[in-house]
């Protein structure tokens, strides 16, 4: 098996075009990692790095700050140029997509010729606005980090530049420029390299944390005191669990319900288009990783809000025990997170899957689902089918999201290690690697080389 993989990787460099694309992609990703390492002038990034690492080891790695740091590849905790990462662009894309579901003009524009380029252009303009706003908020937050939720115990000062107004202008401009540079580099990878550039930048940022995670694993089994380390049985259990999680994520990511579609013979002008049969793939996990991101971002605030109200007003002192009951890692927190993930799974699928439009398009081009009447009956059938398979995907996402917390609480596994057993890290990494392997295999098959698998092929994610 490993010999097959090594020989296939060697074949990748025998195809000139594929070789140039791979080297181009690796070079661009190296530049992106530089943006996550070079510190911003006027800031003491070392103090923030040490503080956030202590927060992650303490089990609060599911906080909004730690999640944002995950997507920036550690740039946030270093106060680096890429501290905003490409999250403003992702946020802008999500906002435009949600607006397209409620604004008829945007929905019409997306279906017109050249409309997609206009929408991408709008996303870039919105990205700049979000960068300026988030960059200013981050700049002001670094001036008084103790006021940021989760940073109340931070000791020290981050800003070491005077005058303060010059620090603000300089930092906001540098953060905005770095984010737009990352977006441009990601688009270059998509156009001239291998894989989706934006997704690869996020994935490389996640994988960049593996050296520190490996150190935590070593300390888990070989603590400095020499006592209390995990046994070989714990190591075997963790390895088997990791293999099971990766296999399950691959299976659910690739899983799809194939709806048969039959096309009748029709006339287009003077040309007769023959009929045929095809299928419509409905993904089990159509929502991807978005429900987990939404749920974790929202659940960051209730505990902080209740603690703040309970400490400020004596009449609301009863809110402090309630905040502890719904705190991170408690059974109530896990239930709320699982419920919100299921809710947001249906919400996100409802915004990206328009069964009415699909039914109308099938009827327009002479297609129908065998045994289902065209029109409203087809729309109802697609809605019913998508609702059932979305439930399975949502339950799987909920299980993957709470697994790291359970490992941390039940097995005392450090949270930075447990985070690789579930949550957004494993879903993004596996999904992006599958997409990249699919593109590599398509290049190899065009040049009559074997793919990565002896039987079957790496199916597309869509």
C-alpha cells in the first residue's frame, strides 16, 4: 500500500504540468506561512503567545479566540502580519451567500452570465470593509487585552509603540494588506496550482500546529516528573480512535444520496436532443464545517454574559451558578452545542439547497425523477429526502464536535491534542486533502498513470 502511494507521488513529478503546479502551490503556501510568523511592529507578541498556549492547555481551547487562532495558523497568538487570516474573506463570502438567498437581485445575478465574477468582486469589497473594522477592533483590543473576554488574567502590556495613533493607523493598514495578500495568493493557487487555495491556506495553518501538538503528546506519555504518564494501552486506544475518526469523516464527507433523473427527448430549434438517464448527488454533509463554527462562536458568549451580570448586580448573583452549569465542557454545554449544530445544519442547507429552483430546472430541460411527478411533487420529494440525509450529517457533526471535549474531560488528554480528534480541525483537513487528491488523480489519469487507489477512484466532494 505504501509502495503504491510512493510510486504514485513519484509519478506526479513525471508530468511537467503537474510538477509545476505542485511546486507553485508549495511556494505560495510557504509565503503564506511567512505572513503568519513575521510580527507586527510595535507589539510584544511573545507575551501573548505564552498566554494563549497556557489557555489552550487549560482546556479553554474551544473559545472564540482559540478558534480564530486556529484558522490563522497561529498568527493571532504571535501578533503577526496575518493575524486576521483570511477569515474576513470567508465571512464576506458567507454574508454575500446568505444575502443571495433573501435578495432577489443577487440571486438573479448569480444565475446570469458573468454574474459570478460580479459577486466575487462584491465579496472582495466587503472583505476590505471587514478587514478595516476587525483590524481596528483588534488593534484597540491589543492596547488593553484585559478587557477582551477570556483575557482577564493576562498580565503585561502588548503595545510598545508611541504615539498611539500612529500605531493604530499602521497596524490596521498592515492587517488589511496582509489579508488581501493572502486572498490573492489563495486565488493564484486555485488558478495555477493544485486544490482550492483558500482552503489549503487554512489547512496548512492547522497542520502547522502539529509540532507543538507532538510535543504535548510526548509530555503526555513521558512527563518531566516521570510519574503519572499514560501507558501503552492509552497510546493504542488513541491511535485506534484517531483511525476510526478519520475513516468516519472520510466516509461521511464522501457519502451522497444519488437521485435518479430521466431526461426525455426534446427539440431545441432544428436539433433533436436525445433523452438519457443521470443522477443528482445529494451530499449527506452538505453543510460542511459551518454549523460547528456558528455553534462554537455563539456559545462563547452566554457564560461570559451571565458571569458579568452576576458579578455586577447583587440582585442577579444567582446567575453565577447558572454560568458554571453551562460552562465549557459541562453536560449542559455539550447538549446545547449538539442542538445548535443540528439547527445550523438545517439552516445552512436551507440557504444553499433550493429544491424549488432545482425542480423548475428539471421541468424546463425535460428531466424528471422516475415515479415522481414534475413540479411541486418533485420539490416536495427533494425537500423530504434532503431533510432525512441532513439529519444523519448533523448528528455526525455534533458527535465530532463534542468528542475533543469528552477526551479532555474523561481521559485528561491535553486540549491541543484532543482538538485533532474532532471539531473543525479534522473536518477541514480531511475535506481539503480529499479535494486535492481528487485533482491530483485527475491529472494522473489524463496522462495514463495509475491513481492513488488500486480499486475505485477518489470521488469528488461535490
